[in-house]
C-alpha cells in the first residue's frame, strides 16, 4: 500500500467533493464522490477492510480531489469525470443499452425511422422493440408500400427529385409531386397500425403472400411471409412511448469479492420488454456502485421510466433531484420490501447473482492457493476448501451454511444448509457448529466421499475447537482454521499463535471470499425461512384460507412466486381449493 496515498487521504479537507485515485502510471483508476472527502477516502485505508478493497487499494499511488459546494454538485461532477476517464474500477456502461423505437417526426412531411434516442420535440414514438431484426423487416415493408421521404433534416425544395422517386420509393414532396393531405394519409396508415387501431395492413400482406404462392412466385411469397411475421411481432409489441408511471425498471446489484453485476429488467405497459446485465470490478460498495450506475444509465434521458425499483438503500432524494433538474423528469425511486415489486426485483437479483458467481468460477486462483498453502503450512495444495458459518435471529431460525470452493472458486452445486436440531430454541453458536460439522462429515464418511484439504470456520478459538470436537468424534483429522472478522485474523487449533496477514495477501483473500460467501448463503437461507413463514401468514389472511389450506398451497407450489405464475384454475386444482378462493388468493398476492 502506498504510504504516500495514505498520507494524502489524511490531508484531504472535510468538504463535499470528488476524489480521483491514480496508479503509479498516473492513470485514473477510480472516481468517487463524498459528502466528507477526508472521512470517506481515509476509510479505504482502515484496518479490517475486506480483501477486495484491500487488494485494489494496493494499486493507489496518488489521490487528487475537487471540492464542490454540496453533495449534489459532487454527483454531477463525478458522472462527468467517469465519462471522461473511464476508470477501471468504476461501473462503466457499454453502448446499446436501450431498445430501438420508431420515430415519426413532427413535420409537414414526416419521416419514419428507427432510433434509440428519444427527443421531446413533438415527434411520436412507438416501442420500444426488443426484436430489432423484426423491426428492420417492418420498416422495409413500410418502405416498399408507402412512398415516404428518406432525406434527413428539414425538407428542401428541389428542381428534380432524387433516385428514390424514380424507383417508386418516395412521392417527392420536395418538388411538389404530392400534397400534404395525401402524404399524411400514408403516415396515418402506419400510425394506425402501430397504435393497434387497424389490422388492414396484415390482411393486405397476407393476401399478397397467398396470391404469390398460387402463382408459384415463391421468392415473393417468402418475402411477404417475412413481412407478415414482422407485422405480427410489431402488433404484439406496439405501445406509444409516453413516459408515464406505467413504465417501470427493476435494478438489482450483486457483489462477490471485487466483482459486481447489475441486472436490469424493463417493464412497459405491464410487459417485460427487455433485460440486461452490466459487469464491473469495483472499488466501491453496493450502494455507491448502484447509485453511479443509475446516474450513468439514465443520463441521456432515453426511455426513462416513471418508476425505478432498486435492490439496496441508496440516496433516492439525490437521484430524484438529478432527474428533475438535469433531465426534466419526475421519477419515483424506492426499495420495495414486499409485494409484487419486491418479487420481480428478486428475479433481477437472481439473474445478477448467477452471473457474478459464474464470473468467480472463471478466475484462476492457483497462485493464491499456493500462497495460502505456504502460509498455513498445509501438507497439500488446498484445492478443495469447505467453510461454515452460523446465522440466527434472536435464537430463532438458527441455520448453518456450508460453502465449497474448488480451485479457489465457488462450487454452488455443493452448497448446503443445516437447520439446527439440537438447540431447542437456545442460542449456542458453538453447539450449532458441532452439529453442522458433525452432520456434514458423518455423511461424507458414510458415502465414502472426498474430504476437504482445508476446513475454515467463521470465528475464533471457540468455533475452531467446536469444529475439531465434531471431527475428533468421527475419527477425522484434516486442517482446520478460523477467520476472526475484526482483524481478519487466521486462528489455529491448540497453542499455535494466530496469523495476521496483509489484507491484500492473495491467500488471505481466498479465505475472506469463502467467509463472505458463507455469511451471504447463511443469511439468505435465514431470510428465506422467515419469508416462508411470512408467506403462510399472508395466505392465512385471505378469506377462505386457513392453516390447513395455506399448508396445502405451500406444499403444492413452494413459494409465492410460483403461485403468481398460475391461473386460478391451476391453483384451485393443484391445491385442491375452490375456484373462487383461488381467484381471491391471486388477487390478494398481486396487490
């Protein structure tokens, strides 16, 4: 770690502003904003930071800063500097984030074309359309059937028409060959179809396809068939882009180690019209990364929805002010805790989680494992590491999580959780560890399965001793360590002294990643158990659903999400409840 950078952090003013972290080559690797520059930047250099932050902080050589009048000004400056420098450890967007729309310009002789930019100049917009290839086919069909102008910009008078007029693709308003009223009839035909007011275009193309087929003109028939497909897709997806609150985006972030993935799901007029994933290696935490993403993603104002639902607490007042003052749009932003929006957000989070875990599996950690072997004095390279963590809520729902790392990366299919059977409601983390470790390795012994090269528990001497007790009772002997979170101290059994490594140490980073994954998995399972109990309570609050019916519904379908995907008839049949009751259940769950 650069002592120069640490000293610079201590010398920063305690004002709002933006800080720029640079490496030894002078390249900006991270840009951040802060309400209090000194406090925020100094926090990167505190002991006990996670391995991700510690590793990235190692790359910081110098720190520049710009003082601003307030945090809002810092937000705007941060966004501009990110676009200017493209720092490696900021979330960065790629082109193509938005879906195309059809624009009909507000002119005497309008143009009709595809665009990804929405300009509020009186033009009409239809879409967005996720299937860009079908959109292109539709526009080709419009070009074949309607002689609308192709020239860009303001229509200028000409003495002679362009080539499009001579090949019957333009009615040449530029030379007065068509009047405004007649031209607008063509435009209205296209608008009517896009608005869903008229299906004559489909019937016309269908008739032409059949006629070409009867005449054995298969090339024309095939072209008309493609046009018919495009028209059908367009009719299904048509909607006027009106920037109302009927448009919603769901944005969820998941972080593992230094990797982050953001998942966005876009709903327009009640339909999912698209989803996308954005990846980054990040120096900041989930809150900062998500806020920065939202500002960048909607910065051009294209397809800005009426509502944005996010997966973690961010400064919604700050973002709302940015949208209002910079983009002239009022957007509702919130973190849903339950209900329909929460369930959709969970789907977005699941997409992000799977992606970031896949990225972790692709990382080569051989060098880190070799370092860990040397530091711990292990007899073999720890290619197979298992970790345990205990989670509980006031003595209720005590669970243990088992995480398996293969070659330094998560092996999700081998994750397990254990609901404690020996506590009788007591809070006893040591007994929980004994039970979980005992149950895990008793099963592996019974099955003749491979034992790990290293076992790590989240905690200190007490947790390590509890794990060893369980292993000794099974006659097993393989390396066990603990990781005490306060100083990331590696704890050994017996009299061996604990080991404190630099937080950027690659071997320690493997253990911290394992511990963090243990904690995440245990906590998420704990939350699912509480969510399941909440689901029972929700079902039992519905007229006609008592404890027995609620139990039958949950046993049949497993979750509220699964129930929401059913029709009333499917729910009634599967859970063996009356149809009117099934209808009430679905109505209640959807609101």
